[in-house]
C-alpha cells in the first residue's frame, strides 16, 4: 500500500527560473507582498520612531563605556569571592590553635 505512492520531487532550479523577470515583478506587485514588507520595516506610528531613537541612544551609550562595564563585572565577582576567601582563612586560623586538641584518626601533629 505504501509502495504505491510515488515521492514528489523538489522543483529543479531550472524550473524555478523559467518564470520571466517581468512576470515575477507583476506577481509581487499584485500580491502586495512588497507593500506589506515596507509597512513592517517602517511603521507609521510616531511612538515606534521615538522608541527606536531612544533604543539607538541607549545602544550608543552602552558602546561608549565598555571598560566601565568590564570593571563593574569584575568587581561584582571579586567582592563575594574575596569575602569567601577571607572567611575560609579566618576559619583555618581559628581552628589552628585547637589542632593539638583534635583527636582524629590518621592525623599526626
């Protein structure tokens, strides 16, 4: 039953290019695809243009100070990790005087 169906072949590039250029443009103009694409690219509302302008300004401001962004990211990582390192050192230094009193198998003082 399944063997009776023949697979459809994809159109060859030569078959697609058989349509004349003028016929392609006529179909594009009649379908209105070109007008829809232009409307999507440049909306007619004024709020969208102001939003685009502010987003461009924000992008420019972000691009002006990449060093500041890198410094901020470094500081946000350095502060917590240095605090954790300090706390670990503090724990080790506090436990060091009590090391001789610990009775743990396998550890020699």
